[in-house]
């Protein structure tokens, strides 16, 4: 089996791994249970992988981490919008 196929499957899984979290935050209008530290760590990691992929000129690494970073940035924006709101049902 070609390692390019392994890389493509890994890239696909990584790129879209945060979509369910984005959908959940938008549906519930809550990011209360999302860890901001985890989001920052993953964002920095994806950015560094993106830079590394650019240095290697490896399209799989660049694409996977570019899309992942974009997904994480969307979650960070949603966290800013919904994360600090208190649940009105628990008051």
C-alpha cells in the first residue's frame, strides 16, 4: 500500500475531525464545555505543522493542517461568541 494513500486518509480524517464540534456549538449555542487551552494548543500545533508542510512543499501536510487550523479558528470564534454565556436553565 502506498504511503500517499495513508497520508491522504489521515489528512481527510484530521481535516474534518472538528466539524461535529462546530455543528454542536452552533446547534446548542453553547461552547461551555470546550477547553480553550486545548483549542489554543491544537491551533498552535496545526500552525506549526502547516509551516513544516510548507517548508517541505508537501501538499498533504499543508492541506490537512490548513483546513484543521481553519476549523479550530472557527471554534475559537464560536467559543468567544457562546463560551462565556451561562446556561439560563441552570439559574
